[in-house]
């Protein structure tokens, strides 16, 4: 491939323009340059917007993870309070039965006290299940946000490739049209 000495960026000429049909005129070069600049601008805008979107999803992910930790802490406090109340009730029941003269190690008093503890533990189990479900739910949402952020960047890259191909196609078409009009 031979070097074409007619290539001139300062005059926006890509070839001979004085009556020759080879190369591209200044007007044709301007059209091609305009198309290329527009394509580059579209790509840059897409990449900037994708980064902003990714950062938004990253923030939302962090907030979902924080919400999960807060739900877990709240549930742990609730569980502790349930057990504390159950132990307090058990102590009160023991004291009441002992004061009334009942043997608190066997019989009806122990059955009543055991039943209260069992109900408290069922409340604890429900609170633990609810806690684990809420933490799992918020962690899943955080993961979705992270995937959406990555997807935004990937979509931007895909759109950039599409823009490059479209820009190249438009520039080539404009080049061909300018050659066609120059030949007339």
C-alpha cells in the first residue's frame, strides 16, 4: 500500500480536490468529521451515564446491606427481650408457687412454668426465622442492585460498540456520497 502524499488534515482534504474524483472534498471531510465527533460524544455521554448509574446501584446495594444488618440487630434485641420476659415470668411463677407452699420441682406448677417457657421459645424461633428471612431478602436485593450496576456498564460498552459501528457506517456513506457528487 503506497503512502498518499495528498493527505492533509489542516485543509481537511483527504485527497486531490481540484477536479479529481479521488479523495474527498472539504465539505465531505466536514460531514465525516461531524459524524465522528457526534459518535465520540455519544460514547462519552453513555460511559459517564453508565458510571453514574453504577454508582447509584452501588449506593442502593450498600443501603440494602445496611438495612439487613439493622433488621438483624433489631431482631436480636427482640429475641433477647422475649427471653428476658420469659425468665422474669418464670421467676415470678416460682416465687408465687413457693410462697403458696407448692413444690416447684414437680407436678402442676412445673407443668405451668414449662408451658410458659415453651411458648416464649416459640416466639424466639419465629423471631429468628423472621430475622433470617429479612436479612436474606435485603442481601438478595443488594445483589440485584450490584448486578444492575454491572449491567449498566456492560450496556454502555455494548452501546458504544454499536455507536462506533453506526458512526463508521455513516462516515463511509457520507464519504461515498461526497465522491459521487464530486464526480458530477
